[in-house]
């Protein structure tokens, strides 16, 4: 099983870029949740999440996004997803999350989404 890795970096305009690699599941979702919550605690509610290297996402992993987007949007923020792999995209489609989250192909498009 691929080792889960997560990195985050603050960008201009109070946007955070989050990148993950590996499996986002019942064993690793906590790491993502803690990362997002640490920014919420700093009153940062705008996230760009690169899913291009996430090989698998479970309902627990998807649940982090479901909980986080509510908090983000309540605080005039949002979460934009970049290039989920087909099997991850399928989970988002099955859970109806593709209608809730903006899903884009690259960082430039993701950052432009916050200007709209």
C-alpha cells in the first residue's frame, strides 16, 4: 500500500495549496482533517487540493471534504479540486460531490475560481 503523504503551503490571497499522495482512507483521513482544521483555526477558508496523486479515496476520506466545504463556504471560502484520478473522480461522482466541488485541470484554473 502506498504511503500517504500530505503537504500544504500558503499562497497569496489567503489561499492554501494542499497536495496529497497515496491512499486517503480510514487510516489517513485524520491527517487531512488536521491540516484543514489548522488553517480554519487561522481563519483561512480557501483551498486548492491537488488530487492527481491520490490513488484511492474511501468514504472516510470523502467525508473530510464534505465537512470542510461546509465550513469553508460558511466563511466565504471554497475548496477547489485539481485533477482527481479516474477512480477518485468516480467516488466523487457516486457520492454526488462532483456537483458540489469545482473540479479543474490545473493550478491556474483553480486560482482563477476564487476570483469569480
